[in-house]
């Protein structure tokens, strides 16, 4: 009889021990294995990263499309007709306007208050070429310095550095727009010169003259190729930074 | 009171640090942009000179 009672009490103790073991392991599982939470965070981070990359690629494609569109429009189109929403006006050169390019390029700089498309991003004071002024005004920028901000969240040094930073980006973008236009013009001239060289060869032009012309074409080809590479680097550096 | 002072001074130092990091990032990007812009300007001028030579060599309209 006693043995039976002892057995029963042992069984009860074992059951209790087993139950508390289950509870303990459940607590330990929730406390030390947050993988599921991490996984969902990781998933969210991956999604955000994907979206970010998508935006960057979109920006690159936009710049590429703008470039392609400019190429398709034809090189003799008047600059004044080119009223797209590019931040910096694109130039289209022909032989006459190319001779006067310095007058067109070196127009005065105008100080503007540049507003961002991004929400809650404080406007910055930058200088823009008067060629690019219209495009900036079209998206809401105003001429003159930005009004002084009353809240003191950022130091004066920070605000000054921020203005310098965006001003540098603007100067970079303007240089890219100008260099790209010269590149487009040079590519057209190269294609035409090659055709003309073939004509000269067929018309039995003296070999020395043809070789001299070939050297000129080759020099332009090499410089154009290098310019293309540097434009690529600059575009990658600047893309989406001043929106 | 002490907690308030501690909290505000901590958040201020956090903002300062954040500002410093942002300034460093902006400075380095600015420098890279400036270097690339200068290179671009220099190379564009070379292309322009090569184009002028081409103009002289190919007098006809091409």
C-alpha cells in the first residue's frame, strides 16, 4: 500500500517537474531566440534597400533617357526650343554657335533659394548659371538667398557647409550638362568627318593631306573617349543628389 | 531636474556628433565633386581644341 502511494506521489512530482521544464524552455526560447523578429526586420531592410536601388537606377535611367532624347532630337535644334524640365538647359551646337560658345557658356551666375522635392528638407542657397535659371524657377525656386531659419537645430557652420555642398553639386551638374553637349556635338562631327575622309580618298586627294586629316580625327576620337568616361564618373557621383 | 539636464545635454551632444558626421560626409563628397568637375572642364577644353583643329582641317560643311 505504502509503495503504491509513494509511486503515485513520485508520478505527481515527475509531472510537475516536466510541466515546469516545458514552461522554462518556452521562456528561454522567447528570450534568447529573436530570429523571427530579426528576420522580419531583415526582410524590411532588404525591401527598403531594393526600393533605394530602384530609385537610384530610376535616376540613372532618367539621365540616360534625357541624353538619348537629346540625341534623337537632332543637333541643329535651337536651344530656345528646348523647353524640357531639365534642371540645366542643354545646349545644341552647330558650327556657328560653337564658335561663340564662350559667350553662351559663361553667362552670369544668379543666387537662388533652391527648394527640394523631398518633404521637410530645408531649402539651400546656391548659385546657378542664368542658362539654368528658368528650369529652377519652374520647379519653385526663388531668386535671392534663402530666409534665415529661426530654429536652432543646426549650427551656423553646418548650414554654411550644407549650402557649399549643394552649390558644388550644382556647379558639377552644370559642367556635366555643358560637357555632355560638347560630347554630342563632337560625336556628330566625328561621324561626318569620317564620311568626308572616305570621299577625299575616293577623289584621290594627296596622301599627306589625308594622313594629316586622319591624325586630327584620331586626336578628337581619343579625347572624346576620355570625356565620355569622365562624364560617366561625374553622373554617378551627382545622380539624385540635388532633387 | 538632474535627469532633465542630463537628458538635454546628452541629446545636444548626440546632435553635435550627428552634425560632425554629416559635415565630414558633405566635405568629402564636395571634394570628390570638385575634383571630377575640374577634370571634366579640362577634358572638355581638350575636346573643344580638337574640334577647332577639325574645323580648320575640314573646311567644307560637315
